[in-house]
């Protein structure tokens, strides 16, 4: 999207995930987010992709707040890691949650602040604190120091608390169909590419995986972007067909385009 560079995906057999190689230095990663097309750091609504993204986001915010309520059996304290422009935290706060968030992108931080949500730029700001629920919505794949971050997240969740993680699934039908054009690879912003096995293994020491939920709309949005990368078409009915086929295929395989993983920490 930004640099036009090429990256490889290297398979890790032990953890069943793919790693982006080479990985940019941590201090250089921000350069790959500096694009108006990277809409999760903006509130842009112009254009087909931005309009669809923002429309689905409104629907998903309600689902996310319902999910954290059910997982926690009520409201409590919430930390959202990779909070973007703060809309999820606003929705949670409006539903009675005590909220905090982390977001390293300066533009997103500014937009969140203008909405009344003050975010921290670094996870280390919360060392010594614990929360009833910690969420990462399509964030874990962006984080450079994976094992270190897993340990930090474990310490941030209260005993009997919840960790909720949403990530793309490289074993989905749409991933297999689009291959190197699959938009959810999104190299090098996505440094890791997870399967259900890898996510469960990464957090097995401290957490029990309670449930896995599909993200139905992701297959359609990702397929639209993938068709754009593959053919140059900004809008494609074929992409909707591939997105639908992906969801239908996943009814049998249970391999959706993206999954939400709901973990419970031991008491």
C-alpha cells in the first residue's frame, strides 16, 4: 500500500503461524502506516472502502460491547490495546465501563482526544494495573515483540478476568483463494499471521480458551480489498461472491476470515 516493497511469509511449524520476513525495525514501522488509505487511524468516510468500513464499524461496536458484557457478566474495568480513534472505548464507556486505552499512532491519538478519550501511547504505562477485560481488535498481528507482549497482557488481566483478541485467519477460504493478494496479510504492518492453533498455544500458560467467534463481515471487506490488489478494480461483485463462499465454507471447516478468541484467566 505504501512502499511497494515485497516481503516473504515464513511458516513456524511449532506454533502454526506465518512470520513476515524481513520485519522492519520497530522505530521504522510507523512509516508503513502513513497513508490516507489506512482508514483504521482515521474517521474517513469518502470512497467505497472507507464507507463500508465505517458502516460495518457502527454495527460491530454494538456487538463488541455486548460481547464484553457477556464475558464479564456485567460491566467493569476495560483496557483496549490498539484503540485507534477511540470509538470502541466511547461505546463501552457509554455502557458503564471504566475505560483506558493504548494507541501509538499520533493521528489516531489526536482524533480520540478530540472525542474526549485520552489514550496512552505505550502499554508500559499500565504496568502494575489490572483490568476485568483486556481487548485487542485486529491488533496482535501488528505488535513487534510478540512473546514479550503476551507476557505483558497476561499481567494486565485480573484473576478470573477476560482477554479478547480478534485476528485474521490465514487458513480461511478467502486467504487460500487470493494467496499473495490476500489483503489481510497486509505486510509489513501485519508481522504475524495466526491460525486457531497458534493463538491458543501463545496464551496457554495463563489462559483457558473459552470460545471462538467468527467475524462474518471480514470476508467480504477483505475480499473487496484483495480484488482491488489483484485486478485494480475498486468495486467487484466477484469479491462479494468470494466473501460469501468463504463464510459458507467455514460453516464446515470452522475457518472463517477472522476470529474473535475469548480467553479466561485462572483465579
